C-alpha cells in the first residue's frame, strides 16, 4: 500500500469522559487504596486509548485560601498520579472549581499538571494561556483541543489576571477566531466546555443553537460536561455533539430519579477527515470508583441515552459487540 494511502487509513481512538472529582472523600480513598483505585475495571480500557480527555473537577493544591462558596474541591498534589495511571493526556480546567482555593490554587494545579506531563486547556495565568489550545499529533493525525466554560463569569482571565476561558452561551463570536485558527492547525478539533446548570437531562434550544454554531466553525467533536448527568448525543453535519457527558469519578450523593451515578466512557474513532464512529461504554460510579455497568444499570443507561439521542435524530444501537453511534459518512 502506498504510504500516503496508509496514512489516510490511520485512525486514533480518543477517550472522552465527563467530570473527574478527585477531592474530598475520593482523595482520602486514594490515600488508602492507591492511585489506580478511582478507575476500577475501566482502567485497561482507558490505558489503551491514543488520547484521553476529561474535565478535572478539582484543584490539585495545598492552598488553604478557600473562596467562599457552597462546594470547594481540592486533592493533594500527589493525586495527579491517579491521572497518569489512567493515561489522561489532556484535562480541561475551565470550570467552576479551578479557583476554589484562589489564584494560588490555580497556579499550583497548573504546575502539578505540567510536572506530570499532563496537558491542560481552559485556564491559565492570563487570558492568552487560558484560551491557548493543546495540539497533539499521533499516527500522522493532528488533534487540537480548546476549552471554555460558562460558569463563574467573575473568574474570567484577563491580560494580567489568572482565571478561566469564559464564554456566555450564545456568544459564538467570542470564540470564533480561536476555533478557526485551530482548525487550520489540526485535522480534528475538539471543543470542550463546562456549561449549564446541574441535573438537567436535556439542553435548551439556546444551548443546541450554540453547539451547532460551534460545529459550523469547523469543530469535529463538541464535548460538554457540568450537568452531573449525561444528555443526548447529536450527529450534526456528520460531526459529533456530546451535549453532556455527566460525571465519571466523584463522591456525590446519588439522585434516585436522575441517577447521576450512571455514566459512559465515550470512545471516538477518528481519522484525518473526521470522526468515523463512537462506541459507548456504560459505567457506574460507586464508592468513589467507576466501573463498567452491568444488569439493570447497563440496560437502563443505554435506553435512557437512546431516548435522549432520538430527540436529535441520532440512533444509539446496542449490539453483541457493544453500544455504538454510527452514521453515513459523506
């Protein structure tokens, strides 16, 4: 096979998950049970991916400069090893917890990630750093990742102020130039955003319109999180919108109806031209650990996702080889 044809057929497997909160009881449990503990039997699935991207829903800091708010999350800096054990390549820190322990906590979190070799998007010591993308090339495929949040507008970074890459839903113009520039540099662009209120199963029309416009800028995968529950998937113009990927690791109280302990690992197979298919691994969070789901948890998670995704005319299929979203390629 000619080398150029072989390059065109190369694919990457990108693992995407929602919120990973390693603070509070999770931090304590890792100290007792080891760095691999939070990932349960999902660990080998994550380790085989070419790239893994999650939302890091905590600081990694020793700072005691707590910001007055309802929930403040921090894990001891050594817990970054839990991320490296799971081969987490990139985290977004554009969220409503990265400044829980003031600018000092943000700065230390970034230093800890840098020292561990984990790339990050969405926050920094100034607006330039906060809005800078991560670009990774593997198997001759270049993936660009950029992160934003619509949470905590007061935490927005400025030219001389540490903070997050903030965007209000609807303000597509604010991110358009950065996304278009990234598309010129990368084959595959992932837009990751921590957005919206908690415990909402469906995005509003405003959120759908925003996601569509982001895709129209040249984004291949829209990676949403923040609701603590997964939302439907939409295939829009042959691109992938994950409106919300839910939680992935935490110590949260479980809502008996919305079941925020049910989640998925999203495995997107991509080549130089775009996303080819998506596999979904149903998972269950229990006692500060995520594991593959079984029985009723498996079936009900898949059925819920199927129902939510059908509202976007997207089909989720449960087969003997797993759960997949597939579509006709252009």
